[in-house]
């Protein structure tokens, strides 16, 4: 019997407090096989035109993939060629992952903001724990730093958080 690779997308909420960021991601859960495609969708907080996508591989900090603004790419990081995305006129965004591989096992994050001014002031290099999904914790959409393209970043501990996070795990 050959081995079969399954990828499942689960949710993990970070942070603390009762902050409602208004950022949502769908679908809630996915199960995919190797070489299949996944589409993650993000609806930013009302009034936010900047939408950023991050990928956090196991044991690493989040890595910037792409930022959209006003329907176009504002800044692009180290996004694999198998990944693509877009932003719609209402600021919603999609991230498409095609031909899934084991290396795609990661947490995928979507963040929105009104501008990028606050992002540059957030300190880097701090780890943030990921509590169980039942903890009701939140993540602030403006809490992720706007990195120089491709720079690995970590979550700051001192900011309230409110975005949804999708974890893509591949199993053989």
C-alpha cells in the first residue's frame, strides 16, 4: 500500500483579551492531499485597505509573503511560484496554494491595516505562544510588523491580537 499525503487546515487563535479586530479568514477547516490546491480567503477590518499574508513554518517566525493595497501588490516577499493571490475592489483577499508539498506545512496568517506606519515600530524577535483553539484568544490585525521583503519576523508579546490563523499541516 502506498503512502498518502494529507494536508489539513486548522485554526489557532493567538493573544489575549476581548479585542474584535474584524479580520476573518475562511474556510475554517480543510483537508487536502498532496499536489492539490488550497484557497485561503481574508476579509479585512472595515476601512482597512492593506492586506498582508504571512507563512509560519514549524519552529520559525512568520515570514512575509505579500501585501496588497487598493487592489494591487504593494510589496512582495519570498512567495513561492506555486502561490498566488489577489485583492478585490472591496479589499478582500485570496491566497492560492497550488501543488501542495510537505514544505507548505505552516501557519498562514492574514493581517489588515489602514496604513503601514505602525508596522515599522513593532519590535522583532519575540516569540508568541499558540494556545489551544478553545481559549477564545484574539490577535490584533495591526500587530504584525511590515517586514522588509522576505525577512523572518516573530509576534510581539505586548500587543493585543484578533486575526484568524490557518495552519496547513501535511502528513504522509
